[in-house]
C-alpha cells in the first residue's frame, strides 16, 4: 500500500534561460511586469510537470492536459473525462450527490488533480478542487532583463500578400539571460474534505517522489526551438515536521542572482536559521549541478543533491 504523505513543504524552483523564451505572452515576447522585470506564469512550470509525468509514467492519468480526438480536434472537458473513465454519469436532482461523488472519485485518480486541483464544470456536475501544490509566478531575479528580437524567414510565400512572390518574414523574441524563481507550497490537507467524501487516501509518497523528479527535470526535458536554452537550475525543498503549523513567506523576493551568476540564499538562510523556525523543520534539501551552478550563503544543515 502506498504511504500517505502528510508533511507541509515550502520551497522554490529556479529556472535558467539563456538566449531563450521560457514563457511568452500572446505577442510572442517574454512576459514583463510594469517595471520591465521578466516573469513567467505558474502555468508554465505546471505544464512542464504535467508533460514530464505524461511522458515518463504511463500508469498515471494526467487530466488537465491537451489531447486530440479522432477528428484531430482538442478534446472538450467531457470528452477528456470519457477518455479516462467512460461517459459522465447523468442523474436527476435525487441522484446528484451520488453522481458527483462518482465523478470526484474518478478525478482523484489523476495525479495532476491530486497535486494541482482543478475546476470541473460539466452540465450535471460542478466540482472545485483546491490543489495541494501551489506555485507562484516565476520572477527573474537576475539583475538584467535584456530582451531582443531577430528576424526569421519562412520557406513559403503568402499568395494573398502584397509581396506574393517572396517568402514571408517574421520575428522571434528572446531573453538574453534570466533566472526565474517560482515559490511553491505543499499542503496535503487542502484536499482533505474532498478525500473524505470518497474515502480517498490523499497525497502519497509516490506522488511526492514523482513531483520532485518532474520539478527537477521537467523544464529541461521539454525542448523546443523557443525553449532551447531553458533548463531547471535548482530546486530548494524545505519540509516541515509532521503536524507543524509554521507558515513561511514567499522565497521569490528573498533570492538574488548576482552578475557572477551566483544564487544568493542569504535572506532565505536568515529566516530558516531562526530558533522558532528551525525546530519546525524536518529537512532542507537543495538540488543543483555543482559543475554549472554556484550557491552562496546557503542555510545551515542543508542537504545537497546533484541535479540529474
């Protein structure tokens, strides 16, 4: 039987981008805050995790992930449900609770729902599941935010354009260098009430092991022309003791990457070294490649693992 996971966790995932575009907006440029700081949405890192899990674990169901039907069209919500579990149960008002529980029990078989939750809004069934894993937007903590563009040429002409005898031109945008920091928290109790409704065991140790693996490798694994040069740089994992009620602040603004490309954890270390905080912590782990990444002012008693 799979061991339940009940500890709360805080941490951050650091994504490095060199001459790349980690998360573009609808104009195909790296997303920027009003002050010009480059950022990425939480959806970017969650997509990389879902993609990694879907490619490496065939036994896992990934529900909120684009797939095509037989007509080469993206599946709807109901079609995705049918793909995994058969037709949605239809019921009148008297049977509504029973059908909702049947749908809930099925949805909790999906690892991405156990991790990230989701909203299921179908005709006869509406469910909102609060995810156990919450990510913030990733903010570039490197001192520079240099975005540049370059022209690219298509091998095809546009027969309806003004210059119909010439191939078309386009632009692509990239960030010279960025080190995005996504803060995350894990609270297995977020889905506790839903789990009780269908007698589900909740988040498991296997779920957490696979989540950590995807958080260490998912961005690097997802390779494309725009994302060549984007990779997982580091993962900081602060696991609290079972039953701890400690709440830690977001690590995003506490981490700095200087011009020497050193990741400075001094502000994080200052918080974790407090006596009242230390006694609540079970372990502090960090995953990074010592050959390519340098961490300075790390918290005491931090366990280092090579990123692989």
